[in-house]
C-alpha cells in the first residue's frame, strides 16, 4: 500500500531529479522513495546510537576525557600492520 505526500523543493533540485529520472527511466517518485528510505535508515541509526550512548552514561560506562583525547591524538600516526597471506 502506498500513500501520497507533498514536498516543496527548489527549482534546481526538481530539475536534477527530473534529469535523473529521465536518465534512469524511472519515475521521480521512485527516486524520492529511495532517497527517503536511505535518509530514514541513516537517521534511525544515529538516534539509536545516541540512545545507546545516553544509556552508557546513565550506567556509568564512561571513559576519562584524557584517555579519549590521547586515543584520538594517536589516530593516523602509527602505521597499519598488514597480515601476511
């Protein structure tokens, strides 16, 4: 089952969407649905992880600030070890 929604976009976005629809031989609505699915999945992932982080804070599962800064400062500074095949 599907339903209809309305959305306002600027002319440039509509033109780009129309070009994409023409190039792929798909309706604009199909592309919009794919974009919305991707966006909603991404947002759901972010919200879920925010809630996990808040639960960790409430449970006292924290890392000292200095330890986090130290770890971040090491990123990209040591060579990656590769496995031999």
